[in-house]
């Protein structure tokens, strides 16, 4: 039976017209007053629909809207929200001004928009919100999943089952993306012998348009319609289709809509293929040679790597990708083997069976970074083989530590306190001194009271969820047991939270290694402790699912279900409750596999105290006062030994420090020492780990210079880029052709007896073959050495050309001053002049042979 479908929505009275505009921009979700004007319409329905504002407005009774239209207080409040909205959001999109395009396979913006799976997506969502707050001219690109990531249900054995409820487009705050003439855009990309079509939608995240592609179209054969059904579902071919759609289709969509991005940011290797679309665009629409286009593209790309864990670094079988890349390489007038080689490590050139999207991304981005200080180091070590001639310190992968969008994560109660006591700009990367002063002034009683209310809300939410949803707790249980579930948890005791993906390296069951000690904590009458766990395991990860099951079965077996609870279906809404309501946020990764971790930052900005392995962000955030560090040990060769050791360390911390500190009430009702730590935690969170700080870092270090580079490269019919192509040919001939030569440098005094403050002259002879002195830099290269006589921290001092010996031979020299003591190594090198080639792969460098 063929049906004609239609919706009947309430007729929104003209006094409330703005509500429709508000529900069509997810901006409301990080503005407390906006949330209030929506929720006030019907709090129960609001909660039932998980804050899906669009659907909410479709379902509220007409009579309630009529009533509010005549309520002057409500209208006043609505006008205030409208004024703020109009102050922040321009009425018209300036397409040409949006120079930065941000590509990600997932975006976690709000629980009602299920196009994310976890940390990577939430980070991308927080990135857009901060960009909006900063009025940064950005446009973002992603996929509009109809089913998204799975909904987690736990069966009575505690085993995870994946459900895939379908999101209805008309309930999402999206509109069709149009071209400049107002016509809805549909793009297509060629998949070997078929065409994949995608409709283009736009989801407004405040100021930032998020362009979303959707393959649920009648033009597509059934298997291709599925491309945007599930996030991280399906096989490798499906994933390849998704990534081709994101990178190539996404870029085409931007162009079709009239955007002219100068900089493309790849959030993880998933978006890597966008480079092919960019090159093809410059070749076909601007008429540049492919090599000129390549210089423009890689010099204006940004790439962020998010994990050292192999499963997070996408690779594709070359036999799988080659037939696809044939088409896209041809569109960019590139040789397909050359394109594939961009994704293969140098050492593997001749034997590789896979191409790596991380390698592809690193090679095609002048600006790349890891997501914490420690992860930057780990990433440089991990990918140093791409630049075989350089020391680790000179590997051009930097770090920008992640941050969280404060307004999206701070509870309303705590928010009000901050508004009252902190420096006015407290949520927008404030000055540390002003922030500290305000936090000192926060009255202990008020802070503690607000936090206790958050804990109570969390317990209420957990109980509500428990009764309605949790099959594993109630299936087959007697009625009195079900009733007892109404009182799980205690709103007044020390509450420890652990919620994250259940991947083995995160060690969600670390505490279970010593069940006796754990049970003793859970059953302690005087100083009781409760744990709340949540998190999904990847559908294909039975190991992760077993960890969840172990936790649930442990609680059942030991009859501690009211003290150790597993909450089903971790998502953004639940994350918010947890990071606001627990007292301690626990994190136990095997170092250094947690690249950053962001949930701990969300906890910190709420005054929740972190207890974590010194990994990811915590390695740079922990200062001895703002939380606890689980003393890890990197030297174990067996995971088993290390896990046991770190488990005992964690119990020591809990028993000796954390629990006594929480229950110490010597000065009356308040845990004064605890509150001091809460304040230190807040200072760290607000001061260093906001997404505003993060996006400002990206802007300063990457977006601004890349935008400038793009303008310079494309000016005057790309004269500058063409010059670089010619220069590259010369460098390739001379450096890679081994025509250059440099001698080990000599010095003017015996180095057996030098002291701090001494200076000496360094001299070397070079042969520059076809290059001129102004095209190269000759460095004295020295630094302290380790036991293997490898330079640890290197110093490069450019040498001056002292003498032209003819036939391309020169003498170079400089003075070196001994500024600090140690055992040193000294050599010299030739590199390219200037900085234009410093980040190129593998780069041009010549050392004494
Ligand atoms: C913040 C967040 C994450 C990421 O937290 P990690 O500390 O990186 O594990 C994952 N899922 C949700 C729903 C989040 O809100």
C-alpha cells in the first residue's frame, strides 16, 4: 500500500514564532536560558524526548502554546533569548568568508542528534561550538547517519546487544543545503562503475553550518543507500564508501553550495580523501597542473591524529582501494600508484599490501598534531619513519591539547555560582590570575551544596533509568527485587564514576583484580563508597563486551548491586549527569595509549576530582593538588604484571587518601580539604582545558598561517606555487640524487677540555652540486647524547658561507658557545633554505656520509 505521508504540527502563535527558529539551530543546547524557555513549555515531554527541540515543538499541545502566548513573563524571557540569539548569529551566511572547513566522520553535539559514537565525535562537536562562540568563519562536513551508532541494551546476563533505532529526518534540526541560486544540492561520486548520490543537509551549530551528506535516496541502489545508515557499521568496503563520501563528496558539496574553503582540517585519517577532491577542483576549475595543485593543497591542510592504538588508525587493503582510486586519481590527473604511495610508509614502499589513512593525512598536511603534550611525543616517535633523516624532536607533528566546551558540560547550578563569583570571561579561556582569584572567593558552603545537589540529581536519574530500562537488573526478578531497585545508590556518599568506551586498554575492570579489597570498600559501613560505570563496547569487540559482563556479574554475585551500578547506553546526556554528579572521576588506561581523554576535563570544570593514570591530558594537568595520580609503571613487559601493580596502587590511593579526605569533617559539616581540591580541579579545568583555548590554538598555530599560505599560493595564477614546484624538482635532483656532499665538521680547539662559557669555531666543506648557497641552509648540528651516542635534544645553528671554492664547493663556518654542561655530539647537515620544506615528507636533508 502506497501512503502519502504528511505531518501536522501545532500552529505556533505569532508571539512565539521565534521558538521555531530556535528549534532549528542547536545553539539552544549550550545556552541555559534557551533551554529553560523550551523546557518550561512542558518539562515532562521535554525529558521524554531527550531534549529533541524540533520534535518537542511538533508534539506539544496547541492549547499550551496558546496559553504561553498570553503569559507576559514567558514572552519577556523568550525575547531575552531571541535578543541574545540575534546578537550572536548573523542573519545571512557569508559563504566566501568561511575559509576553514572541518571534516569529521562523527559529530557529538547533543544526545538527540545521534551521529557520533564517542570521544572523537564529542570533541568535534565541542570544536564547532567553540568556533561558533569565537565567531570563527568555519564550515564543517560530516555524514547524516539514519541509524547512527548503536543503542546499547544489556540482556539479563549482562551481555551487550546492539539496537539501531532510526532517526527521522523531520525530527532533526536540519534543512536542505542549497546552491547560491537556492536550489537544493545533491552531489554524486563515482564508485568504480556506479554513481553514489547524496542529498546535502545543513545543521546549524550556532554560527557554524555543519554540512551533512545523506545517501538515503531513490537514485541509489539499496546497498548504496546504506552508506549513511550506521556509524562504524558494516565491513571495510562500507567504511571505504563512507570515507570517500566524506572526503570527496563532502568537498564537492561545499563547492556546489558556494563555499570556497582555503584550509581543510582532517579530524583523523577518515577524512583523508578530501585532498584528492581539492586537487581535482584546482586542476579542473582553476586550470592548474596537478603538481601545482598538490603544492597548494598539502600546504593548506591540517591533520589531527587522535590515537596511537592501531584500531584507530585506519588502513585499507590496496587491492580494495585501487579500483576506486583509479577514478579519483584520474579526475585529479594523478597517477593512481603515486596516490596510493602517499599512504604507504617509506620503508614499506615495495611490499606494502595496505595504505594507511594516517600516513596519507600526515603526508598531505603541512600542519599536523597530536591531542596532548604526551600524545605529541608518542605520535612523533610512532610516525618518525616518515622522516627517516630527522631526529625525533624535529618530526613535524606538534600538539594541541584537547579541550571541552564549558557551557555544554557545566551543570546549571555550578554555572550560576561561577557567574556570580568568577571573572566575567570565566568560560572563555580566562586569564589564570583573575580566574584563581574568583575561585578563591567561591564560598565553600555554596560550592559544596551545589555539588551535592548534582550528586542527588545523578542518583535520581540512575534510579529512574534502572526501573524503566534495565533488563539485566529486572528481567525475571521478583516484584520485591524490582521495588528494591528503586533505592539503588545512596545520594549522600562518596561516588566514583567511570564511563568510557570498553576497550581493553582502558581497563574498565581494573578494580576487579582484587575483589576482596573492592568488596571491603563497597560494604564499609562508616565510610561507604559507590561506583557508577557506563560505556559501550564496539559491536565487534567481544573482549570489551566481556568486561562489561564481568562488572555486572560481579555486582550480582557479591550482592553489591546498590553500590556498584552499570548504567546502560552511555551517551552525551548521561555523560553530562555523570561528570556533574560524581565526586571522583576515575581513569585507568594503559599508558601511553590514551591520547588525551576529555571526560576528565568535563569532570574538572564541575569541581569533580580526577583520579587517573598519568596518561593523555592528565600527564600535563596533574599538579599534586588538583586530584590524584595513580602511580603507573611503564617498565613492565607483561600487561598482567603491570595491571596488578597499578590495581594495588589504585586501592592504596582510595583507602589512604581519597576516602579519608572525603569523610574528613573536622571543621564541621564541610569536607574542607576535599573542597580545596575541588577548587584546584576547577582552576585546572577552566584555566587550561576549554575548547575555546583549543580552537584559539588551532586558529593561531594552524588556521591563520594556512589561510595566509593559501592566499599566497593561489595569487597571480599560482605563481608562487609554480615556483615551489620548480624548486622541488631541483631539490629532488640534488638531495635525493645524492649529488650533495658535506664533510664532518672540524673545530679550532681540542674538544677534550671545554667548559661552560667556552666557545669554538666549527668549519665544514660542502658540495652543493646544482644548488646555490641561497637555496640551502648548512647547519652545525649538536646536542647532548645518550648511552648509545644518539643526540637527545638537538640544536641546529645555521652556518655562514665563508668561502666559495668554485665548482659548487664551499666552506661554511660558525661559532658554538658551550652554554651548559653534559656529554655532547657534533655534526653538520645541509637542508633546504627557509622553512617552506620543513614539514614535507620525507624532507630534504644531507648528512656527512
Ligand atoms: C566526553 C565523552 C567521551 C570521551 O571521553 P573519554 O574520556 O575520552 O573516554 C565519550 N563518550 C561520551 C558520550 C562523552 O561525552
